[in-house]
C-alpha cells in the first residue's frame, strides 16, 4: 500500500518513485500474463462436463453428489491437513465420466472425493474404490465456507445438504443461464421478496417440530422488539399529541397481540414435541389473523418533536423472514424425508431449487468462469478437476461469492498422484 501511495502521491519534483513504479509494472505484467492465459484456455477449450444438482430428485442417472457426507472405505481415516480435519464437498463417480476430458488422462473407475480445509484454500482429493460406506466426519458448520447469504441465523444442520448431480457433456466454458439473479430471469420472480407470507398457504406452513419452533421463536422476537421500541419512543422522545396517541394505540394493539400469542404458544406446545399438521393447523389460522403495527422514526423536526410514522397490518407479515428459514430446513427434509413436505411446499420449493441448480452448477475439465492465476487448459501443464460455484442451494460461499477451483498437474493425474492439489478462489 505504501508503494501505491508513493507512486500516485503528488510531488513537487514530479518524479516517480522507482521502487513503486517497478512494483506496479510487475503487477500489470502479471495481470496481462494471467489474462492471456485465461483467453488461451478459453479458445483452446476441449471436452468438458457440466454437473447440475438434480431437481426434482431423480431415481437414477446421477453421477455423484455435492455436499452431505462421503462414501468411503471403512478402514480409511477421515482426511486431514497438518492435523486439521477437512470438510467434504463433493463425490463423483469416475466411471460415468467421458474418456476425452482431462486430455484423456486420469482414472475412469472408482470415485473422486473432494475435501477442503475449513479456513484455508488447501484441499485433498481421494481416489476411492471397492466397498464404500457413508461416513460422517468433520462438520463444516464452523467452516469459513459454510455461511448463509441472506440472514444471520446459523445453519440449520451440521452438514451441507446432499444434492445428487446430473452430468451433461459439453465443450468450453460453463454456459451462462439468462437471468443470473433471482428476479431477473424471464418468468421467475424473486420468491422471497415478491411473495406475501400467509399461513393459510400450505406451502408457507411449518412441517415439523423444528420449523414450528422456528416460527414461534421468530414471532416471539418480533413482538418483544416492537413492545420495547414503542415503549422507548414513548419514554424518551418528545412527541406531539397525535403521534403520542398513535403510539399508545399501537402499544395497546401489540400488547393484545402478544397476550393472544402467548395463548397460541401454549396451545401449540405439545406439537413442538410431537408434530401433527392437522392438530397445529387451527393455531396457525389464529396466528394468521393477529393484527400488529410498525413504526418508522424519520427525524426530529425543527422544534425537537420526533416524526414517527405508525402503520398497522397482520402480525405474520412482520415475520416474513420465516419463509427463508423454512426453505433452508425444507432442503434437508426434501433430501432425507420428502414425505414431511406437503405437495404445495414441494411444488413451491422445487421451482426455487431448480432455478438455483441451473445457476449454481459445477464443471470439470473446462476453463473456469472467473479469474485464477494457476495455468490451465490444453497448452498448460494443468487440468481443472472440478469447479464448485457459490450456492444458495448448498449454503456455501467461496471467497466473495465466486467459485472454488481444484486443479492438478496433468502428469500427476495421469500417474494417479493426488498429493498436490491446487486450490484457487476465482475473482
């Protein structure tokens, strides 16, 4: 940083610091070399494959899976790097891969299992074969890569969702689907912004003890926060009579909703232990009808009176974050026990997840979509083993929401040597 300051700072002598200039020159030359390497890889790109998470869930024709747990030989220890257990991210059946990818080298029997360090860009790839069994090893929950995109609540499980993936033969870069972000694709509106939360909709209802707990806790939080904030305005702000009257009316409305909610909370208590959709339905209907209110503090006017807007509406609208929480839990139910979900919920979530799957697919033996510094492609000594993009579907974020790339020297791949995997995060 000091070099940049010295290079770009104004000087009466109008001279350029030689050390700073040399640094900038080397930086620009490196970027130029990398850009040329990226362009060459794209222009020379040969056969590759696209790996797309399967939605709806398939009964056959999958090549492996992203997330979840690996299937490993029973005698194999969980992989580590310098004593740190690694996080599992993907397993691919090599027998299903085309022979012509990776310049025609590498094994075509058994599986590759991909593991990544929980905090560093270091990885291991295991070539496994024979009798395999599911193993639960290091949880990625505390991993730097296991994060939520849209709110601060922790992950809902100790592992990534386990999505089976389909293989599609391809040539060149991964294709870019139209409408990269939710809400931009033709015919697909943002499901969490443009959809009104309504507990009368079966697709919005909790489906087990855990999601019922999450709904009750969220409404509890919303009510307590509103009661406290309204009381704070009344106690600490200078208010005109009409604003004070509106706030007192709001406080009474919120208190009434809170008291009624406590009755509903007591009524659903047994279903938080043993869930029953029919039994809990009448309590959800009662929750759906509770009225509530909101405040919007804008500023103090010239005389010091607080300008506060007061609005009213259904309580449930102020707990719309539940839709995201529900979707996160629903992934695991869909993959582990789909009968938990109503048909309406399955239909709604499959639309969302199918969109995610297309936009978050991975690839093998292709030019990565982003910018990496490791040489790759036919004219380089390296092959791209796997690219995994940042994914709403899986719940992992690579770097600043880009992709993680596993590369290997072609000679090592040909010899079956997997002890020098290179990991890049695109930018």
